[in-house]
C-alpha cells in the first residue's frame, strides 16, 4: 500500500506490481471519493449563483411578470446573503455535528432552495418574486455552507490533493468571473 503523501503514480505502480487491491479505507480509494463532493459542490455553487441572473431578464420581459420595485435590490442579493449566513452557520455546525452531517444538511438546503424556486413559484407576480427570493436565500445558505465544509473535507483527505483542488477552484473562479464580465459588456 502507498503511504499517505505518495503520488498516484506510485499507487498505480504498486497495483501493477501485484500489490493487493486497495481496501475501501485505503489512501487510494479515499482520494477519488474525497475530491468528488468538493468538485461537484463548486459546480453547483457557480451554477446556482449564476442561474437567476440569466432567468430574471426572461421573467421581466413577460408582461404578466412585471417585477415589484423591491426585486431589483433583493432577489439576486438574497443568495449572497444566504451564502454568508451559510458559511458561518454550516462551518460551526460542521464542528458541532460533524462534517458529514453538516454536509448532508447543507445539501438539503441547496436541494430545497433549488426545488422550491422551481416548483413553488406560481400565482401573482408579487407572490412569484417573494417565493423565489425566499428560495434563493435558502439555496444561498446551502451554497455558502459548501465552502467551509468542502474545504475542510479536501484538507483532511490529503494535503497535496487539497492544494491541487484549491488551485483548480481558483482557476474555475477566474474563468467564471471572466465569463460574467464578458457577458455584462
């Protein structure tokens, strides 16, 4: 078996040399599994924070969905307010309840906010925007909770893999910011 900190090439060479296959708790198995949740959460974060800014102009273009005056200030900001709350609250709950339980809770907030925004928005324009803003706040709590929980998850998995994942998150964030800047031009 490879020692923690050894490269994946060393792990592959050991497997090819006839070493026993990795057990579920071995470093080889943990590495692949440990980076899946943070990578998926990073995609979900960027998708959910961007999707409302794309959908809102389509909603506002329809005469039946003329937005109330408060929408310009509240709707898109609700997810970011929720994200700040989620970072603080879910990080604390990760310490209190354990990272796994807090991760399940933050994923439940994300799913609830996304499904609520998709399925509960009907009725008058005022009701649609109110429910959508509340669901964006709930979604934001889940999105914000992913930051501290996935970062601690990556850091605990392997210091080298955590650094590589952090670099990939930074690169992805730069591309998303670049894309949003170009879109707004």
